[in-house]
């Protein structure tokens, strides 16, 4: 059985959501970043971590890609143009949305106080919305890649959820509607329920 280490209120949400969508059993240790349980398996102290037997996997996108490939769901097949396009969109979300949100988080709480520059946050909010507007023009259907829900949807929706929690106002109505539709998926709701425990 898979074991996920990391609080659901983090990028661990992506891994838990993928496991729920794939119907795979798992055990959750909701350890926070930099906790002893995390440091025991990941020297960076970052979450999430997925263990499978003795194997340890880190990085949420690497983990969900592995799970999707292994279980034959949430992804176009490796070596296809559809997969290359899916990977390009996923990497774009990481570069243009996730990285912006993480920069704001670092300047809010992650960096030592004397290294934080809170004045950067309005610029990051502007950049996030500019990037989101550009991304919205490339969404191909009800899902990022068209008619099939993929791991790209997991990453994009998680970034939208993160933006809400970080008080980044999302100004694009189509993206607000998309996020609401993705959050209505039963697998998403099951993981969201874990955050209330």
C-alpha cells in the first residue's frame, strides 16, 4: 500500500487527489513540512513524500505522474504528442502559477523574517492573474486537455485553491467556474474532507 507523508493543506493534496481518482488505497501521515517524520525520508524537509515499500518518491508532480503512468489513468500515454502537450501545460502551471504562489508564501512565512520582502506580493498577484488569463485561452474543453480529466487538471485546480487560501483574488470568471467544477468531483471532495479532520 502507498503511504503519503504530508499534510493535506499542502502540495500533498495533489497526490491524495490522484490516488482517490485512481481508486488506489493509501495510508496518510499528515506530517507538516520540516517535521521529524518528513526529515527521516526527505532531507529537504518538503512535502509530499510517497513511499512504496522501501522506495521514496518526492515532488508532487513527479509522484502523480508516476501514479498516472503506473495505473493507466489521468494521463495520455507516454511517448505521444498528447502526452507532450499535457506535460507542457502541467509544467506551465508549475512555472507560471505555482512558482508565483510559492514566492508569495516564502515572503509571508517561509523565509526568515529579515529576508522577507512583503512589498513584492502585489506584483505577484498581478502576475498570477495575467498568467491565468493567458492560460484560460488555451483550455481545450471542460478539462485542460479537452474531454478527459488529467493530472494537469489536478495541478491547475490545486493552484486555484492555493490562490484562494493565499488571498490572491482570481479575476477570470471562466477560471473561477472551472475551479468550482473541479472541486465538485467526488475524489476532490474526499480529500478536502481530510483537511477538516
